[in-house]
C-alpha cells in the first residue's frame, strides 16, 4: 500500500536510480532524486548492488509494472526518532560539510539537512565557516525539532573530549616533585598560569611565587617570562606549581654547604693545633 515502509536489496544501479528486489511479484524502483535531500548525493558512489535499503511506497505501479519507492520519504519518517535517541545517548555521528551559510555550515544526516553553528565547529572562534566545506567531521545531535524541521549538530563537545583526553595523557607523564621550565601565560589576582611542555597549563598560586608576601603576581612576574617551577601536586587533572619551594630548597642547600665548610675548617684548624705541640 502507498505509505508502507518496506525493505529490499539493490539489484541494479544506473544514473537514473536503483532497482530494488522486494521479494514480491514486482520489483521496486527508487529514482535518483528520491534517495536524499543532499545536493551532493552521488548514486554511483553511494549505492551499490547488494545494499539493503529501507524505502516508502509512493505508488504501487508506475505503468511499467514497477513499485515506485522513495528512500528519502522513509528516512524522513524514521530518522527523527533516531535523532531523538542519538541526542539522548550523546551518540557520535560522522557528517560531511556540504556548504557554508550565514553563521554556520550545512551537512546532511540520514539524508536530512542539518545545521552546525559556527560557534559549534571548533574550540576557537571560527571567522570563515567556508573553510570547513568538504571536510568530514564528528558531531553530536544537540537540537531535534521535527515539527519545524530543525536539526542542529555540534562538533565542539567531541573536540573538547579529545583535548581533555590528550591533556590527561600529558599530565600522567608528569610527576610530583619534578622541576620543570614553563612560560607565564597569564597573570591573575590569585596567581599565574604557566604553560609547561606540550601546552599543559599549571597554576602558580600567589602564595607560591615568592618567599616574601606580594600583593599581586605582577610584582615578580610578567607574561611571556620563562620560569623554573616545582610540581607540588597533580589532582583531577589540575597541576599546582611553586617557585617558592625551589627558592627554599636552594637556600637549604646553600646553608648545608656553609655548615659543611665550617665543620671542615674547624677540623683542619684543630689538627694544626695538635701538630704544633708535637716534638719530632
């Protein structure tokens, strides 16, 4: 019946469409423009003999004994439920950017037009969304509005997840107590953020900058300055640094060296005095 959703197997493909075996007395036919809304859809590249397709019955006879089908119509009827499920699951989908439009780009998911805002394309500000046209990107569904035909995707969450994973791996390679070099990236009232190797940031709290009390990190540091710091702690992916600990450590070592020198000097002098009293 017209409107039924059926499944079949592709038995032939040409530039006009595909013939579908429905295990029925008559074959089905899907015209090329009934496969997808995507203007870049290529039947030669995307449809192969042996593929299983789901389509809607448009007419039971096209005059030549074929059942007229539409994959696009079936997708519209079933895809929105998928989109709602994928949004709830946070499912990752792969899409190819088809075109740039005002404030974002357009792609097609399950043959349905979807929008990715420029603010959701990357972790940084995207000035020219057209640069992404032709790229295949991973995204998640963030808005499903079937009534208004509005489907919105975002790449930002996946990119942030990858960045967090990379940072976690980098942080795991560091160890508490290590002494490392870094560059002061920014100054805040409560301390300074220092960029270490591989782009990892650590916090140098104001209380850990100097052995003397300072009102602002800018009294000792400036942005872009290279500093040597000691890793005090690593917890929940956050790195605490200290310059003060290094200063105290160096002071202790100097005092220890001075003490050893005095002991040695005292021992040498005492031995000289003893030798003076000897008669050979």
